[in-house]
C-alpha cells in the first residue's frame, strides 16, 4: 500500500521556508543545470544582477519579473506575484498578494 502525500504552498513553506522570487529562480536554474553566467545570458541580464536576485539582495520590479517569466516560457502571474510579495515582505507589510 502506498500513501500519497499532497503538498501545497503552505506545506512546502513549512518544510522548506518561504517561497521567494530569488529562491524560485535559483531552483529553476539549478533544475536546468545551468551556471549563473549561462542563465543570466538566457534572461538577458548580467550575471551580477542574477546573483543579487538569487541571494535576495535585489527584488525585481513587476516589469522585470514579467520579462524573466516570458524568457522562461512561464506564467507571468506567478513570477510577478513572487516579486510583489517579496517587496511587501521587505517593507514589513503583512499582506498577501494575489495576481489574476
């Protein structure tokens, strides 16, 4: 008998911490087995900018998040939501962003 475990965002955050734009982008890059230099070139940004985003020293604007999502072929809403949520978290504003 096998047991299926269902993970949603809440369960993942409990186990791995808060999902941020930086750690989602880093995970995506690692999953693609790309270096920061290769990935930055794909995204059309500098390797330093990518490093700053992955290390959460910089939070991309909604426009930049949408551009990154487009280059990855990913839904804009997901990446924009992460960027906006990070901005609110950095400002110590306890709100939840939903992008539709």
